[in-house]
C-alpha cells in the first residue's frame, strides 16, 4: 500500500533550515515538513557557541567586515555576492529570532550580548571582534526550539519519523518525494510543486565526528542518485576541539571566552601559527596546527595524539554561566574537571562545506552555467551556496540556515503558488520500493555495521585533516570494496514496525555515495585550500583552482567531475595570515 | 610538562574507540516488545564486551549491530542534547547516551519510559507527550509591534527563566511522574516546564492564558511533588521547583 499526499511545498528535514523555510512557506501555501526524526531531535540543537551578526552591540562592527572575514576564512573559495548578502541579512535575522523569543544572553543595558569567535575580526583582520550573539553554549538548542515553537504556533504539518528515500523528477523538474514511514513500514508519496532538502550533513563517514548518528547525507545522496551534482565535496571541516576519542564538540566559544590550547610541553603553540589572533584562528588552521604538533612529537596524553584545552585560568562564573554544557561534557564523558584540570581534545569531523549546489534563493542549480532545476531547493548544511567556501567560520552555519532557509522557503512557496506539480508516473514509489526490497531480500550476507565502521576508520586514516594522492587513491580502492559488500548487505529484522535496522542500512548506502563524491573531488584538487590539505600539494593554487568542483554520479557508479568558477567580488585573494 | 591527572579515558586503549582497551563484561537485560512477532512483552538478556567509559547507548548499539538487529531504539546526537534516547535504566529514567557503562556494571536493566504506549522495544508513542507540550501555548506571545532592534531585557530578567530554557523535550521527567502514569489527561512536568519558560519571560504577554490552562483539572495542581521529575531531568532542570512557582503564581498573583 502506498499513500499519496498532495501539497504545494514539501520540506525534507526539520532542523534550523527546514523549520525556517517551513515558517515562510506555510504562511503562503499548503506545506508539509517530513523528517526522519522528531523536529526537536535535529542536529541544529547541538550547535553551541553563537550566531554572528554585526549588531555592534558591544564593539564597533559592520556587515562588510563580517563578509570579509567569511571570504578570507573560506580561503577565497566563497562566492562573494552570497557572503555579502548573508552578512547583510544577518542583522535582521538575529533580531527576528529575538522577536520570536530566542533567549539571547544580554548586556547590562539589555541588548543582545556578543562574544569573540574564531576568524571574526575588526576591520579586515586587525584583532578579534565580539560578533557572536549567543545563549550560553546552547545557541543552537535555542534556535531549534524557537523555530519549532513558531511552527507550533502556525500549525505547520509535520510528518515525523518519515524517511525520504527518493526524489521525484519529471522532465527536469521536481514533483515530490517518496518516504518510508518508520512506524508502519509503508511508503508514502508526497506529490508537490516544490521540494526542499534540508537534511543536514554527513559527518558519520568519519570515525571521530561531532555529528549525530543520523547525519548520513540522505538528502545530497538522494539528489545525486537523481542526477544532481554535489559541489565542493572535498571540503569537510575538522573542528579542532572534539572530546578526545569521542569527537563530541567542545565549542570554539571556549576559546572565544579566553580558553587556550597547550601542547605536551605546556606551550601555547597557536602563538607560533597565528601570532595576531592565536587560538582564535579559523578552524582549518588550528586543526592543522594540532596535527603538526602531534606529528612533531608534542602531542599530549599516553599516546601523544591529543592536545590540551585549558580553561583553568578563566573566572569560575564565566565557565559556569557561559560554558555550562561544554563543562558538563568534559565531566561526564572524560571524567575531567575543567576548572582545575586540562581537557584532552583532538580534531573532529564537524561540517560539510560542500553539498547540493544552490543559488541565493536556495534553488538547486546544475552545471557550470548554474541552470536551476524548477521546483527543487536545498538549504543548510546539505546545500552549497557557497558562503563557506573551503572552510566555514564558526557561527556562520546557524546564520546560513536562517538566512537561506527563509529565502528558500519564500521562493519555493511562490513557485508552488504559480504552478501545478508534474503528473505522477504510474509507479512513483518504484525506485524506493526496489531499494527496500533489495535490502530485505537476502537472508544472509554482509553486516552493515562492519561496512560502516570500516568506512569510518579508513576515512579517518586517509581522508581526514591531511590527505595525499596516495592516501586518497587507497581510499578509493577501499570504497570500491565496501560498495561491493554493500550490495550484499543483509537486514536481520524482517518486520514492518520501526525497522530501524532497515533504515540504517539505507543510510549506509547514502553515506557511501557521499564518501565516493568526497574522495573523487579531493583527489582531483591537487592544491591545499581551507580544510582540504594535500601534503603532496601544500600550497594554494589560485591560477588553477579558484573553482568549485561538481561531482556527478556516472552511469557505472563512477564519479564524473565538472568545475565552475568562483564568483569573486570586492576581495582579491591574498595570503591568509592571522 | 608533567602529566596531569587524566580522565581514565586516556588510559585504557590505543586511542581507538574499538581497540585493545581494558574490556569489561556487561549484561544487558532488555524489555522487548514487537507487535509483528507477539502481543505481549518479554525480556531478553545480552552479554557484551565493552569499555568502562563507553556510553550505555554504545552498548545497546553493540547489541543491535552485532547480536540482534531487531532491537529498536531512538537515538541521534549521542551526547545528551537531542533528547531521543530517554529510557528506564535500572529503574530510573535516563538518557542512554549520558550513562556510562562503568556506572551500571555488571548489569543494566533497560526498559521503555513509562506512561506512553510502547510501539516497539524501547520506542514509545511520543504524540500524547507533544500534545501536552502544544497545549500550553509554547511560543512567545507579544502582540505589540516589533521594534527595529531587539526587545530589551536585563540580564536579571533573562536569568529569571534560564533554567527552564534548557528543556530538550526528552520526556524523562513526564514519564517518571506517578501522576502521569495514572492520569493521561495530566499535561505533565515537561509541559509545565515549557510554560514556565514563557510565563516568566519579561517579553511575553501570554502568562494569563497559560496560567488559566494550567489551573484546570489537567494542570499543575495534579502535581504531588514527588520530585521524580527533578531526579530524572538529564539537563539538571529543577522541574519540581518550576512547577511550584507556577502553582504559586496561579494562587497568589492571578486569580
């Protein structure tokens, strides 16, 4: 049995981008939000440190300074018009969240308080600037709650625990999605004029990650299988301060509030790598510095593969009031008392700069000429606008989701209001049905957990902070083997009710797609830029590589690459010093 | 520098999550239910080798991934923020990702949270819980025109409702409440916590409406202050205190 639902706009994913889009679209047209989770479980909720906007509440600041930092932080792979637009709209976006009730921390005169964050500077790099609006170290939680509250107020229609497996495309335009209802095991067709993917990232391809178990690149992979390109997949951010071994994020706000990094020799090593902003350098530089310290034997801990995060010198009230969650993570998961002890950290896979290519209205665009796909949208981490370029600045993801979630929600509603969806084919659920039947058909075979953990291990060893042609070719070979084994995956649970094993098997397939695109793009880019560090090509190469990569799934499951020029603007690429 | 005293996470392996660490043996006794298989619930016991600093969630994953794929549970972030994996662990409502193996050795009994219909194994129907949440108007109510900039709020005013902004809607509190077990009409602690978050927000004008709702038969006066909710909250919210404050507001301020 397949149920068919008809809406004007369908949004896949209920994190910050999806909810923000839903608020915009549901005021205008019949809108459904489909999520494999309950909305408040979305990973936006785990973002900690803040959301930058040049309010100038604490220090002089301008959107243009913010845009410059974003472009420089992204190692000049940022599309500059999009960054300028985002930083300009940031100010109103923050005020709107405040008007909707977001409980920001306050200055003594009652304004939104702001603090420092990595890579955010005054007047084009002079010094760190207080730009991040925050609510303790729970800013993402507050954004997610606030947006969900606004959806409740507007009676937005949610389909919770519905897992989207396929995108309907008819003659080059979007016509809906097919989703698997976890509670019943039924397939549902959502027929709609416009579809937005807002499904988040895919950090689960790496062993050490800050990402939720559920961040498996479903949206990008579904789009990829339907012929859409994935842009800049080689750029994955490794956040410097993950809980040692576990990868749980310890916010950059720790360093924004004055925390520092130490190597095993008790040296504040960031002074050597970024003399001006030191520990508040952008994440790619800090992660690479940590890697270098470890490589040169100054790593801390019994295995010399960590460094220390030190907050012992901070006033107790700063730690308890402004960093309460981070402090608790150290206590719960490391049995470390941060007020008196050093916290062992290591870089953790954190954020996909790449994703489904979009324009400023969050429309999905293909090819070097950026041809829009009518009715198809993407926003948030699963999209690539590109405002983050080769390395996202801290806090800009929360900004990205509200700015482009809003723009996309508005545009998709207007589009849907003016056009009927393409007619459904005879068996619209066919591809999704075949996929599930395939996974359920075997009574023996390969274990999905084994394949997943080998993927994560090898991507951590070969495709992490440091890469080379040799490591990436090896990774490609490993991926080939994993793909073969995946074709023989066996799902033990034959039931229909909450068959989460089946869902995890489908997720693994999507994750493998994302890894294949990532490795192919990383292999092609023989330069170092932002988060993509090639030790065999350690320099940035602007002559050849001011280009975005576009990965397509080839006919035989191989990856085909195209490239498009970066949209430059007022900022001429220069050497990145901090 | 001299080695600082470390969390024992650093001592027990070669730096890999799965490695030659100091393994311990954990027995997991899990209450199972699967309507595809049979009408009543049953108990299963699993024995796994794990590490003391692993989360109980990791242990459940080990069972699901390597012993019994049919085991069903919700989880996502795995560090206590998303609120997916509330379950009853050794008789207490906890998030499986915030309980470490070393704290439950040698055996953990795991059951679904109580008071909501069980759908499969550790998965319960959350809809009644969210219906309670929606009933208290969980959004800022302020019909005055929006200013060009932020609405001002002093740090003291902001602090007034700080505790209840931490709620992650995991349902650990509500499903630990004996009143909720016996009366499905009771909105439950989490809904009151979320009402509290707005009632004491200086920017909000909807307090009267919420207090009226919570003064009803299904509201705060069902609470018998057993403190189960406060004990269960993984975010450390003083839930009972919040409920008492709402009760006092209804009694002394509004009506």
